[in-house]
């Protein structure tokens, strides 16, 4: 509930600020100053109203949980147990079979009393020679057990590889965002300086246009990296105990707010 109120408040504030700036002119020094203040305010708000980044899970924790609790591994373990049980059933083909039986009439329509019943009897059966059929079944089931054991290790390896790729992708996107953010700050300052210059020398307006184009490209790069980070963290969340990651909410919210400006 606190999260929802926080988001609504920020959307309202930023919508009003945006309307005020665009009412004057599309690009001005005030717009870029306000945009810088907006990101600062947003960062502080996200820090206060969301859990700490220190609570985010490390790669080691994710791997430990996923390699123990992932559903695909549970399925592989179940296949191993089934194969082992079938092997024991095949091995039992060499064992004697003992049964207890008795015949008797439960109900009949006529009154004739016949001797269609017997006393309890003990029956035994043992396989003397099966022409290698039982040994073949045992060998087949053992090979099947070995197959599912190797399949289990293969599944573990694929899960670990997938988690590692997603984790590295998220880290790379995070570092790229930091780099592009520095570039964004430099381009913002350059645009502010060019605004002042163009106010005295209209002949250099093309430089301002080029600077604005580069600034928009940097913003596009930041949005793209935030999308990569958000996607990687969303997929990583499938391998954790938590329904999602704390940083995922921060980046996703930041990305959606950016699209308004």
C-alpha cells in the first residue's frame, strides 16, 4: 500500500512538473535542470521506499537454491528413482515366488452342494532358466538408471550456465547504465552551455541541434540497458526464493518513469 501511494505521488508531481516546463518551450536550461533534480529526487525516493540493495541475493545464494530446489532437477531425481525401482523389479525375477491360495463358492442360485472348494494351499514358483531374458532386463534398467543420472548432472550444468549468463548480463547492463549516465550528464551540461551561446549567436544553432541528437541517443542507450537489466533480473528471480528482486523493482520503475520525459 505504501508502494502504491508512493508511485501515485511521484507520477502526479512529475506530470505537473512536465506540463509546466513544456508550457514555456520544449528545450530550455530550466528543463535540463529540472530533469537532473527529478533523477536525484527519484533516486532518494527509491532508496527510502524500497528494500535495501544489501538484501539482494548473490550469485552463490542463487546457485545454491536453484541447484537444490529447481523443478527440473526434482523431475530428474524422480526419473532416477523410477529407474532404480524398475531395476529392483527386474532383479526380483530370479527370486522364488510364494503364494497362498484357497478356492471356495461365495454364492450360487441352486441348492446343489458340490465340492467346489478346497483347503488353503501354499504355492511356490521359481525360475530355473530364462534364456538370458532376466539378465537382459536387469542390464537394460541399469543402463537406464545411468542415463537418468547423467541427465541429472547435465540439467544441473545447464541451470548453472543459464544463471551465470543472466547474472553476468545484469552486471554488464548495470555497468553500462553507469557509463551512459556519466555521458548523459556531460551532454546535458554541453546542451546548457550551447543554449547560452546560441542566445547570443544564432549561427551556432546547428551545434545545439547536434548536441540534442547525441543527448537523445544517450537516453535511448540508457533505456535499452535498463530494459536488458530488468529482463535479466526478472528471469533470475525464477531461480530464487523471493518472487522478485529488490533492484528489479527499482530499475523497472525508473525505466517506466523515464519514458514520460
